[in-house]
C-alpha cells in the first residue's frame, strides 16, 4: 500500500533505503513498521503540496516540457469552455425569467425558480474572476455555484422528472470545469481575457436566438443539452475543415464525450417520464440526431489526435 510522504526527512529516508528519487518525494511504503514511528504521518499541508506538484508536472505551464504543456493547455480549455457554458446558461436563465414575467404577468414564477436562477449567477463570477487571473477565487465561486445546481436537480428527481443516474451524471458534468481548474496552477500562462470576454455576450445572444427559433409554446425542438451538442458539432467541423491541431483539438473530444453521455441519459428520461406525445417524439428524434452527429464529428478528431501522438513518439 502506498501513500504520500511529503517531508524532507521522508524523501531522504526513501532515497536512502529504496533508491527512488522522484517516487521518494511522493510515495512511501506504509508496510515499513519503523517508518511511521520515526517520521510520523504527513500533514495535510504536505499532502496539498505534493498534489500541487503533481498537477504542475502533469498539466505543465510555460516552462514545462512540450508534451506536458500541451496537456495542460487542453485541460485549461476544458475549464474555460465549461465555465463559459455555465455563465451563458445562468445569464439566459435570468433573462428568461424576466421575459416570462413581462410577457405573461399572470404566470407566477416560483420562489425556488428565482433562487436557483440567482444562485446560478455565481458561475458568471467564477468565469470572470478566472479571466482576471484570480484562480483560487474562481474555484470557490464555482463550488458555491454547484450548490443551487445540485438542489435544483434534486428537486427534479423528487418530482419524478429526472432519474437518479441522470442527476448524478449532470453533477459530474457540471463539476468538470471545476476539476479542470487544477491546470490553472502558479506556472500556468495567463489567460488572454479579451476573446473569452467577447464570447460571453455572443454566447448569450446565440442561445437566446436559438431559443426563440426552436422553442415555441407548441413545440420545443432544442433543449439546453441539444444546444451544447450543436455548438460542439459546429466547433468540431470547423477543426476538421481547417485541420487545426492546437489545444482545442484535444479539448473538444473531452467535452463531446461528456455531452454525449448527458444527451443519451436525457433522452432515456424523456422516454420514461414524459407523456408519449408529439413534443416528446420531437425531442427524442432531434436528440438522436445530435448524439449521432457528436459521434461522427468526435471520432475523426480522436483518431487524428492519436495518430499525431503516435507519430510524435
């Protein structure tokens, strides 16, 4: 059984006894009966420092080897794209509530809907402070934004509109950009904020326009997972047509696979919990088309990336 060492004395002990330099800085043999008695167990500060070192080595910054830096750039793109999607969704949610109240004053928005919508605005704060290079604050705001998201999903599960499996997967997808923030360590390059700042209002306008076109009182042809699928397919086609092989060529398949799982689970929920009418049939049909398009676009990207990596070796 292996565990974190951390301290200088532990490193020296492991190097002396085992002859391992790098592994000695990270792992120790807990089966050694005299080891704990002499050196004790590592503190949480030591554990955190080792985890931080592992992140800097795995997802390299500006001074890292090319392969480590490329891997870090991919993960950083996943974090930025995920937070952008959360921020756009939060702003659109608030706008939708305002429009609903204005156009249909007789319809009363529930207090819970207002609370969830306002709580989701924490994603906007997380996104903006990350662009301002406040990486730790971005993580805290994102974690706080997960709370209303989880409570909202739990309400859907309780009301019988969403399965537990879909709710759990939604949580993992929502948390994905927060997990990817591990690549924004002290050695990571500063984010070029301007393109990402422009992307926020552009995304809000695009989503609102798509909702006006595809969501009418009689039928909804494109839900939120569907919009994300369409955006990912368009971005993937652009990469395939242009032949670009930068960080997005690695980040987009990660995002596509995550979205594909959510798309499939939501389609299963539609078939299980929704009434078998024309609206449900429309959502399921368009959802199947979106899932198929995701697979057809993502597969060439993955194959091309694997071939490039093997050629580099």
